[in-house]
C-alpha cells in the first residue's frame, strides 16, 4: 500500500486532472507539460500557470524533440523557481534531470515530477512524415505499451515506469490509472490537498511481459550493434555520414558545458598545421576531428548517458549515435557499477576510492623487479 | 613504415610536482632512457582531459603515457585519484570499440625516483615497439 489517487478513464485525461489538482496547492506554481503545437503538428514543452493550457496538453506525447531535462535545466540554471512547478516527464527525462541535479545543472527542488508508463516515442522525422496515422497507432498501443516503430533505444528500454519521479502514474496492465506518491514531498502535497488515500500498488506481474520483451530487444540490439562497430574500419564506416554539425551534442541533456572543447579555439588549427597533418596521414578528411569529437564526447558523457535516444533523433544524417553511445556507456558504467539517474551516489567523476582500478595502473617499478 | 625501422612516438603527460621533476632529475643525472617520449608538462595528472589522449592517438602518437604522483602524494591531494578514473574510462572506451587500449598507460613516478622514470619510459617504449605503429595515425578518414 502507498499514498496515492486512483482515476478511471484514459491515462492522459487522468494525468491532466491530476496536474490541475496539484496546481491548486498553495506551494505550487504552474506546470511544465508537452503540448501539441497547432499548426506545425509537433509537440513542445510549455511552462504555464493556466489550467486551460493543461486541458489542451498531451502529457504522453508520441515524440520527444527536446529532452525534458534540458527544459528543467534552462528554467533553473540561474536560480531556483520561487515555488516549485509540476513537471510531466518521460522516465528517461526524469533520470536525466536527476543526473543533472548531481552536477548542479537542475534544481530538483523547483519541480514536482510526474512520470508514467512509457511506450516509447517515434523518431521525430518518421512521425512528421505520417503524423495522423502514427498518432492513431500510438493511442491504440498506449495502454499495452506496445507501439511499433519507436526509437531503437525505446524498444529496448527497461526503465520504462515513472518510479523515479515524485509521482508515478501506473496504467499498463491494469484497468484504472493509479497515481502513487514516491517521495516524502509528494506525500506531503497529497496530504495538503486532503487527497491522501491508501491505494494498492500495481502487481509487478502486470508489466512482466513488457519487461521481458524489452530485455530481449536490448540483448538483440547489443549484440547486433556491437558487431557493427567491432573494428576501427567498421566504426569509421558507421560514422562516415557524420558532418560534424554537433547537433547530437546540442540536444543531449547530459552535455551541459557552456563552452564545449569541440567548439573551442584549441581545435581551430592554423593552415600550416592542417597541411602537416595531411602530409603525415596522406590526406585529411574534412570536416576534421570527427572521430575525436565522438570519442571525446563519450569520455565526457558516457557515465551519465541515460539512453534516451535524443542525439540520434536530432542527427540529420542517420548516424546511429544513440546506439553507439548506449553500447559504450553500458561498458564504461560497469567499471563503477553506476546507473545514471537511478543511483543516489554522486557521479563517478566526483568520487574516488583510494584502493581501486589497480588493473588500469602500470605496476610499480619496485613491484615488478 | 616497416616493423624494423619503426621508432614509436610517445606523448607523455607528466605532472609538474612529481613525474616531471623525476624526468628532469633523470636528465640532470644523465640517466639513459629512450628518446621516443615527447614530454608535455601539466600541473597535475588530473588536468589531462581524456580528449588530449585521444587527440594524440588519432593524430600521430603511437602511445600516450600519463604519469603523476603516487596515490596519496598528489600535490592537490586527490588529483591522481580522479586521473585514474578518467584513464580507466578512456581505456574502456577504446577497448569497447576495438581501438587498442594498450596504447595508453598510467603510471606513478615520485619526484625523487629518476631511475623509475627511465624504467617506465623504457618499458612502455618497448611495449609499443612490439605493438607496432598505431594504425589510426595514418588514416585519412578519422
Ligand atoms: S548521449 Fe544521446 S542517448 Fe545519451 S543522454 Fe545524450 S542524447 Fe540521450
Ligand atoms: S552524429 Fe549526426 S548530429 Fe552528431 S555531429 Fe555527426 S551528423 Fe551531426
Ligand atoms: S600533482 Fe602530481 S598527480 Fe596531482
């Protein structure tokens, strides 16, 4: 049993009602929620104080052109909000926001997060080509969490519930919509609204089949993709259509630096050095430093990558970057046994143990002789 | 480049307080060590952004050495612990993509141990000589 509220009806309608309920709390101001843009037909986050806008919103949008954690980061970069706002986010957006809060890029106190059973999102480009039909299909598959044609990383995502938000919305595999308080803050809010009922939590069995299918897809993706980048030749051919536009970095929630090394003067080479590099190698690809950019980014973000797939969505040239990053990230995170956005520990960059990783050190001279 | 005539090019990032001092001492003491290493002085081993290591490997180096004070002795207390995590991460990334993590080495060389510095450079140079030239440095399309 847990504190929560039960709704009947469609998940999206329940979430909207719940958000409007939360907005009535004296300590809450407004909401951040996806809304369908009338003419363009895509979706965007809107920060609003108006219940009418919430009525028109789409809490479970079929696409994710902007990663929600970036929105929270933008809103609280300079300082916290005067009072918290409700933020309706997909599970990977919650994880990214939690990860960013560890490095002071999001103020989590400024948001009451609400997240839900996530069927995944379509790649934005395929959605825009066929929006009406896909919108239909998405609605149909929502309750069963079975939508086909979603991002490759969504198909294989095993953290698809809202359990890491303040409020978790459960609807898959059950008849009603159960909204459960997952933090003390959330419980206090429900009590303040006089809505704190004891409700039964969903039996894990109800989503077991979905979890199994996702795990399988994850294994398949891993083996299939690992093969595609198993040698330098293959890796370079996977990256061959990259135009070094840095879109994948700009949309990544984890890449927060104001000044990126890859845009810095350090990589602005004078002509004679280009010539020197070219003579050494026999020729120099332009734009140069493409592999450096990707390998370098992996060093900076792979420990915190939440496998949201936003990078690949933003790539103009179909480079499978999110699959590449997810693969590498899984391996680097294993060194520290770290799961970004879920672990309560600080980021592995901010911690160390005196005795560790000896296998990466050269043995001492003394020890060798 | 034939295996025989191959002289490895090694970039060494040495921390100012320990390993660079040891290298300096090795020079003053006229200790012999392979001339293959090109030394870059950094204030602390933790200053080495993994991007530096990768840039060197993609652009001409056959091996990269990162050396700092012994654990517990970093001038900034904990810099070398962070450096160790970063180097481990870099090696894991290279390994995941079939890119020869053996070309990166992390070592601790205290300021007073010039012979150790000479030994480390010798051993690493030999190791890289056996590995052969770094294929990445001669690729056009990187
Ligand atoms: S690297 Fe790609 S998949 Fe990973 S967090 Fe950034 S945008 Fe998401
Ligand atoms: S992978 Fe795609 S988005 Fe990233 S720099 Fe290359 S072309 Fe741009
Ligand atoms: S000062 Fe030598 S490793 Fe930090």
